C-alpha cells in the first residue's frame, strides 16, 4: 500500500511541476511576443519585459518548490519525488 501512495505522490508532483513549467514557458513566449510587436511603444515593451521576468521567477519558484518537496519526501522515507 505504501508503494502505491509513494507512486501516486511522485506522479502528482511530477505532473504539477511539468504543467507549471509549461505555463511559465507560454508566459515567456507571450511576453516576448508583446515585446517583439511593441513597435517601440515604451508601455508595450515594459509589459513584455515584465511578463518575461515574471515567468522566469515562476520557473525558479517551481524548481525550488519541487526540490523542497523532494527533500521533505525523502526525509520522511518516501524516496525521491519527481
């Protein structure tokens, strides 16, 4: 029974991480598109840069969270998550 719970937890954390990174990748591309099509409008350029920066911060937060979850899960004896 424990193996099933461990497998479920590993799969769940991996799926959440993968979907979150994909969303951040889309946000980065969206920001790059806004920046690239800004026609030198300072407001549009700033919006694009902000979206790209926010997506990079999001990826960093996701990686940090996945690492912490893996460490806690390992400390509890469940093996490595993700």
